[in-house]
């Protein structure tokens, strides 16, 4: 579904995006996708999976799965089951073709759903390649994962949640620096930063507009 601006182990979003900020309403049953699709480079997908270390008993969920590259690689390389979720019918067709091409139909399924309505409780791994506001909005759903589940996010961290590990990697595929964040359930909340004195004081008259 989505890139660059994309659990238990949780892997959410091998595919994130550039930008359509905010939610889009639609009169049809299926609302419009929240972002345009850009696939996560395959070597970054490999590093995300390496970080969560899937076992055959794990179930990987990828909201905003795009062409299904994360769940397909997880199934093919680690033998675990996967569920890809996307709203775009074009991406759904690409993901299904990817599954067939790689012979993992028995392990991977693709669902056309709104990611904000999905129950992730079956997942032990969730992969995310989503915009920051989308990661934040998914927190209540992700917090229902079993203890020990993992979430791995590409390029965008989860606001308010402390990562267990952060990696910076230059992809050989696009020569761009990427960030990968690992989280383990239950989430560790970041301490709120206290307001500094400058934030509380009114600016002096010289700083105000004329």
C-alpha cells in the first residue's frame, strides 16, 4: 500500500509512502488509500525481518502490504505464515501474483481491508511502513498483541513509544539512508518532556507582528 516518507512479533509495513496527509473520506464502501505506494527496498525488508527473527510458529501481519514483498519474504525465507492488508485493488492483484510467483500460497493470504479496522491479536510480528500519524493511530490495536510480540517500523518511529533498537542502513537498492525501529510488547512509553520556561513565557513586544 505504501514508502519513504511503511508482531508475538509484529512487522507492519514493508511498504510505505510519500504523502497524502490526513484521512480521506469516500462515499463508497472502501475508502481511498491514505498514501501513495512506494515499496520498501528488498534489502531493507530483509533487515527488518532479520531484526524480528521470525520462527515457523510466528504470524506476520503487514498493514499496507503493497505488492506483498514482506509477507512473501517472511514465508519463503523463514517458513512462517503471513497476512498482507491493503485497500488498493491494484496492490492486491500485485501481491497475489507475487505469492503465486514465489510458491507461498499455503502460507500467505492477502486481505482488502482498512488497516484501522483490523484485529492484529493473531499476529506475533507486525511490520510498518506508514506515515507517522498512521503509526500513532494504530497503537491501540497494536497494544492488544500478546507480550513478546514484535513490531518493526521502517523510516518512521511510533510517537510516544520507546524503541528497543534503532538501525540506520543505506540500501544498496536505492542508495538512500533508511531507519528501522524495533519494538516489543508490551510497549515502553516515552517520558513526556516537561515544558521549558521559554515555552511558557509570552514573547516580548519586539517579536510580535506589527
